[in-house]
């Protein structure tokens, strides 16, 4: 099969990206992307806009989302691809998952206020395209704006990770439910950027084992936060568990993302690309 420039992981203003779906589509097409998916966090409200924009730029399109899941007391992200964006069960599940973000955001702001950073909730909202999806990234952008840190990476290190003043854990969907929503809507579930999770070897094995047992079928091997060595490692994991491989930049913003849309290395040739399993869902 010819090499395909697929980018199946990115975010718009519908969640915590900074660009509209139409602008993302134009950027992806300009960078040579041939198959694209918009995967906003716990949200599918931008899917019809993204699909229409992809077609206008001559790209093929897969529906997408990135669902927040709690596993072994860690937040894990599960990308869904190729599902019916109008599926009522998925829409209800994502709505429930989004429901806890507002209260969590207020708790983050309260923690920041205790170390002298006032009005962080109101500041974060200035960066939110969808108020239901206010997140740590929006707080990070506000703290950079007021000069508390030089960039968003520093904000996370100093204020928003475990043990820091603005850290507030949140219980998301279960792994089982997230995979069920995706598969029942006709899509495929993918473990996103597995190298980012701080799991022991046993915990990671448990994640992949349970993921596959519940019907998960793919893992991101090449993604914006993976090094070349990590891509090799998770190519081996894909083979070990009999999973297809996905590829996505995890692009959020021209100013914040290390990897632009469509600029990733290609998948290793011996792996099964996830889009081969979704040929009938590509539009």
C-alpha cells in the first residue's frame, strides 16, 4: 500500500486548540495531509464542520474525538476514529464526561489564588471556545499572558501537575465505557500517546490488556510527543498485542505545538495502519 500522509490527532477551538476547524483543515492540506481527523477532547461538536472543510481542500476525512479516561488513578486518553458523529449514546457519554470540568476549573482557580494568582478562572475563560471544556491548557495560557511563566510548559511544571498548587484530579469515563461508545458507534478505539503516561511496566501491560479485552484495536505509534525511540517501542507493543498503528501530530496551536500537522515521520512499514481497518468509514 502506498505511504499515506495521515494526521489523525489534533484539536480546534471546540476543545483546547486555538484554531477553528476550517483553519486547521486548510493548514493540514497545505502541509500535504491526505487523510485527516479532528479529535477534540470529549467533544464532537466540530465534526461536521471539519468534514466539510476537509472535502473542500481535497482531503479524505475520518470522524474523531479524544476521550478522557481514568485508569490506575491516571488520566489516559483514548482516541476514537471513524464513528457516527450523530450517535446518541456517544453524545450522551461525552456530555457526561464534560460535566465535571467546570467544577474542577473552579477548584484549580482556588488553588492558584492561594499562591497569589487571582482571577485565574475568569482569565482562563478568555481562551475557551467552548465553556464546557475549560481545561488546564486554558489556565496555562492565562498564566503566560500575565507573566507568571514564560510558556505553557513552565506553567504545567510549576502549577498544574500533581503536588503543585493548581493540580486538581478528576475522575473521567471508564476505559470500558469509552471504548464501548466508540465501537458501538461504528468506530475504532486507539490509545493516544502511550509514552506520556507515568505507568510502571505492570500498569502499562494491564492498560493494553484491558484495552484489547474491551474491544480496543489500535495504538498511536507516531505522535507529536513521541521520540524516535518511543515510536520503535510502541511499534513493538502494537505487534505484541496485535494492534493496528495510528499516526497524529496532537497539534493544538502554531505557537505551542512542537509538531505541525502532517509533519510526522511515517509509520513503520510492517505495521497495519489503523485507516486500513476504517476504509469504509473514510469520507
